């Protein structure tokens, strides 16, 4: 229980760490990108508003100054002041722009508002630049007198080739700054909404994908560490749920295979020990027999031969199984007389079965079967294994029948015993490796799996079922090669 709690705690810590890393790695780049976009957009908005206002002021200042330079400056200073006073009095944009006329010393001569008194110096540098450079100049910043954010444009007034003053337009940036602030706030709001949506999407993704993947990964690590058979609670209905089902199925099958392997090792150990014990026992009995009884000698040798044959069969099966597992199970293909090979196996086992009180019946069609492409040694191994199994599991019926025939383009070989048959529940598993079922007969549990592999490599089928009237029947079908 304590180990499970530690595992759950460790899993929770890993999931939390994964969630944090995912949030940092996925959200931080988006946050930086949104920050850059907001900054660029804010700078663009400010530049647009300030640029538009500056362009308008410059055009208006140059137009007003050009009119004074062309029509009023040549008629003397007195008329110039009258015209300047008249211009400031009749200035139509005085509600948002202040019009000033400033002398060459930088002091206000006339203003459209009373914000600056006559003779006062505005104190901004664009006035001196306009006077010295004889071209319009712009100032944007804080008013030295009021501290208000302003934009001012000064255009030179020229008389006889000399700058005698400047026409200055001044406007407050309060409204523009407010518009810029509103636009930037709107951008920040949109960015905040986008960021919130990204965070929510990431959290949903973490809860629906990343965290379940962490759980699956943890379960996979436990399986790889040897915790075979564990199951993951499947709370998902999408592809992740299918993945969990597959992992659960894999874990279950691995657990079953491990159990079967353990049982196989135990069974093989027992199966090897039994014949070895018989061989050792009868060897010592024969060796120590003081009278050398011929009957007992023949009996002992027969038992030793039978048990040695059983050991050889088991060792061969183990070697074949090893080749199947590492991919070295191959065929030496040549032209094979299938019927002749099967009849050789019948001839070999008929006398052995007779000694055990089992009658082996064989029937074949009159017409010889055409040859097939196959490995004669492997096919002989299949036939011998099937006949041996028939005697081992169905020998109680004291009768085995075998037949070979042609069925279309396939050669069919059937071996039937008349024993108790195979329980229906065990039929789907009898060809699985290590499976022995409820049978009490000795064996490694891999013979039929090897037979199935050999027949499949020949392009045929290997089926096991129960026959009508009792007993089990094995059907082998192999493709024929026509001449």
C-alpha cells in the first residue's frame, strides 16, 4: 500500500512538472510574440497620429506664413502687425490650435489666445531653428511654461531676405494622447483575450492530452519494469482511449505470456526430470542385476529407448521454439512427394502404436498427388508430431485414422483419434505456445505451435477441431504444384 502511495505521489509530481514545463514552453513564446506585436502596434498607432497631426500643422503653418511673406511683409512693419492681429482675431481653428506671431528675438508679438502674454518667450527650440535655418521647424514635448504635452510648428517670416519673425502654430496633444491610449488599451485588451484563450486552450490540452499521456507513460514504464498485467483506467473516448485499450491489451497478453512461460519452465523441468529419472533408474537396475535376467533387460532397454526418444523430441521442440523466437526458423525448399513423406511417417508410427495397443488406419486416393514445393524434413516433423499427439491425447480410444486426399488445388491430410476430444473452451488456444490446457499428457506445450508455423510457412493451413462421434481431428492443407 505504501509503495502504491509513493508511486501515485511520484506520478502526481511528474504530471505537475510536466504541466509547468508545458505551460512555460508553450505560453512564454506566445506571450513574447504578443508583447512584440502590441509594442509594434502601439508604436505604429502613435507614429500615425503624431505624423498626421504634424503634417497638417506644417502644411497650415507654411500656407499662413507664405501668405504673409507674399502679400503683407513688403508694406512695412505697421501693416504686418495689423495683419497679424487681424489673423489671430479671425483664426477659425483657435478652439484647438493657437496662432502666434513671434519676433526675431523669440518673443510673442500677437497670439490668438491669452495663454501667453505679449513679450513672453515660449522657450521651445523650434523657434530658434526656424529663424536660423529659414525653414519651418517642429517641436513635440512638454511646454516649458505649463508642462502640458504640445506640438508646435514655426514657419519663418521673411522681409528683404531676412527673417524678422516666425508664424507659430501650437496645439495640445491631450486629445491625441487620449486616442492613442484608447487604441493601445484596446490592443492590450485583445492581446489579453488572446492570451487567456491560449492559456485555457493549453490547460484543456494538458488535461485532455498531456496529463493522460503522462499517466500512460508511467504505466508503460511500470510494464517495462516487470509489472505485467496492470490495467489503466480508461476514461477517454478518442484516439487516446484506443491507445489505452491497446496498452491494457498488451499488458494483459504480456502477463499471460509471462505466466505461460513460467508454467512452461516448470512443466519442462518436470518433463525432463521424469524420463531422466526413468533412464537413471533402469540403467542402475540393469547394471546391478546379479543374474542378468533377459526379460528384465529387454524391458529396461525398451523403457530407456522410449524415454530417450521422448527427451530427444522435447529437445528438438525447444530448439525449434528458439529458432521461431529469434527469426531463424527457415525452410529448405525442394520438390516434395507429400504422400510418400506422410506414408513414411505412418509406417514409422504404426508399429510403435501397435506395441501400445493402438490401431493406426491409413487410407489414400488411388491417384497420386502432384509434388509440392516444401521442406521434407519440416513436413515430416509436422506429421510425426501430429501422430504422436493423437496417440498421447486420444490413445484411450485405441484407434487412430489417417488419410490423404486432394481437395481442389490443395492436398488435405487428416489425422483423427477416437479419444475424449478437446474441451470447446480450449479449442481457440491449443495452437498457442506453452498452452497445455486440461490434458494430463506429458509434453512441452510448443509442439503444435511449431507445426502451425511450419505449415503457414508452406502457405497452408493447420486446423484442430473435434470430430463428429468423438475424438479430435487435425486437418493439414498444403498447396499443390501442377506439372
